[in-house]
C-alpha cells in the first residue's frame, strides 16, 4: 500500500540553525501518527515543512506516492490541510465565520458553497447559527471548531494537527479531541499530530515518533509507549515528566 505521507531524510535549516536533520517517517492511509518531544525539538517545523511553510534543505516529502516540489499547488491543499495551535490567532478577527469558510471554497472554485458551509458547521457541532458571528464572539473551543471546519471544508485526506487543543481548557480539550476522532473515523482521514501531552498522543495516534533537537530519538507504537516499552533514556525521561509530581500519602 502506498503511504499517505512518506518523509525520507528530511532536513530544514534557517541560516546556520539546523531545525530538522535526517528525519524519516511513513503514515498509511487512514493512519494516525504522533510527534512528541520537548519545545524546540522540531515537531511543528516538520508539519510546517510538509505544508510548505518551512523550506526543506534536504530529503523528500511524498503524498500518496507523489514527491512534492518546493512549492505547493492547489491540488496539494485540496488533499492536505493544517489546524494550528492557537485558535485566537488562526482566524481573521474582521471576518465572520461564514466568510472564513467561504474563502477556501472560492479559491478552489467550488460552486456548492452554501451546502458545504452548512454541512461543515454541522459536522463540528456548531450549526448554522454561528455563521455570521465574528471570532471574538466565540469561545476558544468554538474557535477551534471553526478552524477544524475550515480545514475540512475542502474534504482533504490528510490533516496536520499542531497542538490543536493546548490553548484550551481541559474539559474543552476532551470535546475537541473526541470530535477529531469522530471525524477521522467518518472520513477515513490520515492524521499527523503534534502534542506535548503523551496521554493525548497515546489516545489519538496508532504510532508516534519521539524527537529531540531536530532528530528522531525513536519510533514506536502508542501501545508500546503506554506499556512503557521504550528503548531510549530520553523517552523514559518524557514519560517520567508526564507523570508530574506525586504526593506521598
């Protein structure tokens, strides 16, 4: 089976700073792949390189077997969409939800915009009553639902998720994660997800890669991570840190 996403020997450099070095991974169609590691490990840079927002200095990125060039075309963005970390910063403050959802449809020449907007809002649990609100009139969770609707309205097959719930309250995080899981199952989406939270990654992803200083530490299944069956000390350290402080009773 041809991978939905295949990255081979990827490097990203900004002047003299090497952000990614020799990173490789493969995600099957309909699979979910997680990226974990401390801040600055290169997780978000990897997603941005796939999306064409960070320049690759080495290696290849292929989607459905097609190696991507330095620029992304419209066909790529029909297939691959990204949901960013900050729902406050990723939505234009002077555009209504309707306008935010209409823009990608207009760019890609869809003539059934009305039906798609209504369906997209229903899918993310908002409904058409939210169409003509501005982002400042929405809660953080509602904003992220709009961002997800905007990403899904072109019916992509791959969703890049950069800490999609880290800016949200814990209860809202669970709602948005459950929504994403439902949408993945319904649409057979392929997920690549960045998170600091190992519990989120083990819940949402089948496989994951641990990163440090722009390099791969190890790749393993979510089941292995949950069972503490890891091979590298760095991963053990992440697991220990994720448990937080324990108070002796």
